[in-house]
C-alpha cells in the first residue's frame, strides 16, 4: 500500500488511489474526467466504453469523491456533453449521480470557449433545416458541496472584490489550452482551476484531482498556495506532469 501524501501525484488508477485517502480529508476537488469520445490515452485507459460501463465508472469515482471530501468541502467537475446521434448529456447524468450520492448541488458554470474552439466542427446539413448540427462552444463546470454549503477553512481568502463579482457569474469566458504545447490530448487552461480554487477554497486547503493529466491542477495549486493530491494512470503524462510541477516549484523558490 502506498502512503498518500500531499503535494504529490501518483502513477496509478484513481479509484485505487482514492481508496487510500482517509475519509473527509479533501477540501476541494477540481477535475475533468475522460469524456468517453475515443481519445487516445494510450493502453492505460479505454476512452470508448459502452455508455453504461462509462457511467458506472464515473459513479464509482463520484462515490469515492463523496467519501474523501470534508464536510463543507467542494467538488468541481468539468465536462462536456458529447455526440450528436444521439446527443449524450454527460452533465445531466453526473448531476443525477451527485444528487443520489448525497452531494448538495451549488450550480453550474458555463465555460464559454468562444472563438478559441475554431470552426472545424461539422454543421450537419449546410444551410438546410433538414438536419443541422449544433456546434458546442461551451463546457460545464458543476459545483457540489458535501454535508454543508459553508466551508470553514483555516487559511486566507484570496479573492479581490472585482474577482468575486466576476467569478460568481454563471458564465466564464476562457480560452482553451493548447494540446500541442502541453503534449496532452485534452488539457484545460490554467485559469480554470485557479478561478475555482480562489472562489471555493482557502490558502492551505488540500485539492484533489483524480485525473491529473498534464498537471495543470497541481500547477494552479502551487501558484495559489494550496496543497494537491493527484492521480494519473498514463506513465507518459505522469512523467510530463511531474516535470511541469518541478519546474514550477523551482521557479517559485527563486522568489
């Protein structure tokens, strides 16, 4: 058994890893699970499961998140709805799971990706009502609490007044992250976890990311003076995330 310690990521399955985290120890989770759209994450993970298998996996993850979250702790899950024939409302499925598990729903943030998504998506029947397809330029960030809506953190709040006014709006306009630059097929931008941390946690809080990917959540934690725990099954992404984390820590030590 691995002793899970803060400010580390672990090259292991998130379900196995979270089982080693004690009950009620996480202040905030910020994560984006695989969307089950056939992205190549290597042999470590199949991103093209039958829908019922994928949803069962996500429910297992949500169950563990509920267990490890403190009373008053928060969970923020970034996800996109997928497909066209049929359209698969992943955000709706996850909301139902969360309610059934006992989470308190706090609301949904619409991530408006705007012009950064480009124009490469299929439009269906061009200029014809016969079968047009909507082009998604948004994703969802669903916010939940466990046990209580109020979080009694011991650290400092880090939101300025103008940030608070802006970040409490339900639509956030943020550019996407470059998959090429981060060498990961599905990264989210650094500003996403930073904004969530500043709105929903205090300095010194412990933040979990079960799907650490390229390490962005950990980088945000270092910048925002939060602790992190993460899991990443793919060894290549795990190594790259650790390199980013070490570089960030080295740069921080210079100042």
